[in-house]
C-alpha cells in the first residue's frame, strides 16, 4: 500500500471522528459506524486490494508492529499529573469519592524520544492517545503500564507494555469504564479474572493486539479522540 493511500485513509478516519464528535455520537455506536466507513473506503479503494493483502497478518495491519526502541521508564508524578488524553488526575485525590488506588491500577505512560513523558490514568486513554497522534511503541517511543495486581498502590512497578498481558472483562471496574487492565503474564491475568465477582465476557490480548484494536471503547471516546487528533478545540 502506498504512503499516499495510507495518508488518504488516515484523513478519512480523522474526518469521520471529527464529524462524530460534532454530532455527539456515543461509544456504543462507534464500532458499527467505523466498520461502515471502512467498508465504503475499501470499496472505493478496491484497486489496492492486492497491495493491502500483502501488508496484512492475521487480519491486522502490520503498521502497528512494535519496534526495537526501548527508552527507560520515567518517574510518576502521582501528586500533580493529569491524564494526557482525558485530563483526569492519575491518582485518586485524598478524601475523594473513589477508593484509594482506583485510578492508579490502570496507569500508563508513553516515553517519547527527546525526554517528554505522557501520563495516563487509563490504559484505554494511553492506547487511544497513541492512536490519535500516531505514536507506535518501539518507534521513537516506549509504552509502559502498571500491573493492576501489584500489592502496593500507588507505587506499582511498571511493565514495558510490549511484555504485558492485557485483560478486557465486562466485570472489571476501572477508570473511564475501560474494562481494561495489564498484568505481567497470562497466569496473573487469569488469576485477576478469577477474583472478579462476575467477569462476564472477557478477552486476553498482547500489546500488538491492543494497538490494532484501537480506538478502544471508554467514556467520551469520540470527543476525546477528536480533541487529541487536533480536529476540534
């Protein structure tokens, strides 16, 4: 697939997100609408089918493959940092309505080449922000995630996202209603699911799959994506 084709498709998706934000469309309708948009786009670009097929692996675009860059994790400014995507505090304020550790359990960060660090209070926020600004793990950036099952809160040890196992479960109550958390391995993720009162539908995935699924459902998804993409103020 040519660079010009990729760029055109990206602009189409971004324009689509902008229109949804203006319309105020909520997350439950996004998957169907996005699928229809992609169907229309693929129909118009059918002459590129063979080239596209060569860039697919297991139904996922190879463009989200994790690269070799591994930048060191940054310290976490729990007291004052806010989420780069949704603007919420990354730590539960003292005396607040939420229990201690509620937000910290799904903290994530993007360490960018050049020294800048972006902090996130939800793993969905991190994945969606990376999608919106076209940041790829291992390509001038490294993504880190907190182990949801760590014993101490908020002093979680960070895991390189590429080494983590991600659990999405309907019964997982975390910030932004993202239903998404990270663990050091599959066994830890399964143990966490076993602690849920009613896990409901659930899926395990690695970092590559998570990035390929972006944008990931969470509260206020479309307006936040549009804002992060610079499509609306």
